[in-house]
């Protein structure tokens, strides 16, 4: 309204006091601008095309990112529903368990070696005692 009043050389309140003028201005403003050779030009069409292509490129990238996120979310959901838990937490838990089991295996091997040494020593002593018992007695000489 201010621009129209300025061009007409009247105060803005003049337009509001004359309801017939106000109605004509509002009706004209509601109509889309006419299309014709003066409103469409090759440069404006090329600019519109470039803008549309840029928008398509942005939307395609956004679509790709949304598909990747959806795939990751659905994958996690399927993983949990299968009873496998969260992928990252499960891998960390398995690695921790693997480390503990490795340490336990080392300790068990050490204990086994000690038991084997004890068994070898007991066999050796047993062999000596059996040899003494079965051998010629020293008292009969």
C-alpha cells in the first residue's frame, strides 16, 4: 500500500478511507502477474533452469543421506530384534570377553605345566621306590 500511495502522490490513509480503491488494489494484488513475452526472457528461463538443477542436486544428496540413515537405523533395529543387541556394544563386549578368555587360557596353561612337572617328579620318585622295592635287598648280603 505504501508504494502505491507514494506513486499516486497521496497519503496511505487516503487509500484506506476509499474502500472502492482499497478493494481494487487488493483484487489486483491477489491475481498472478500476466505471462507474456515481456515477463519471460531467455536469461530468466536459463536462471530458472539453473536454480531448478541446483535444487535437484541438493535434494538428491539429501535423499541419499536420508536413505543411508534409514538403512543404518533399520539395520540396528533388525540386529536388536534378532537378539544380538546393538552392533557396537556387542562388538566391544565380545572383544572384552575375548581378552579375558585369552588371559584365562594363559593362566591355565601355566597351571598345566606346573601340574605336568609335579606329575613327572612324582613318577620319577615312584620309579625309584619301585626299583628299590623290587631290587635285591641290601640286608640279605
